[in-house]
C-alpha cells in the first residue's frame, strides 16, 4: 500500500473480515461513521496518524515500516545501459 485510498480500502476489507459495520468500528475508536466511510472510500485528502492507529488497534493490527529500497533514477538507468550492465 502506498496511497491513502489504498490504506482505506484495506481497512474496509479488514473491518468486514471481522464482521464489523462502519458504525461499530467508528464507535470503538471514537470517530464519526461518516469520517470512517470517507476514509475507507478514499474521499479524504489527509487522515491523522492517531486516528489510523486507533483503527488499526481496534482491528488487531499495527503499523510497521518496510523499506522499499532505493528507486533508480533516469540518469542511473541510462548510465547502466551505456555501461552494458
């Protein structure tokens, strides 16, 4: 997951797996149901870390960081190609 909408979709999937409605989850984490709905559908431009951590905790998940590694630049790709790598 690399975008906020993707994260919202995953939260919705996890919530449904647990058999929770949006209203049930929202009440557990002290959010409005409409706020959770907007997050799950990608209709928010920003979403606070504290809110996200409460949601993940209620779903029995935690946030972890995974390195995605260095992405090549156009210059580095062209250099490699010119050197025959």
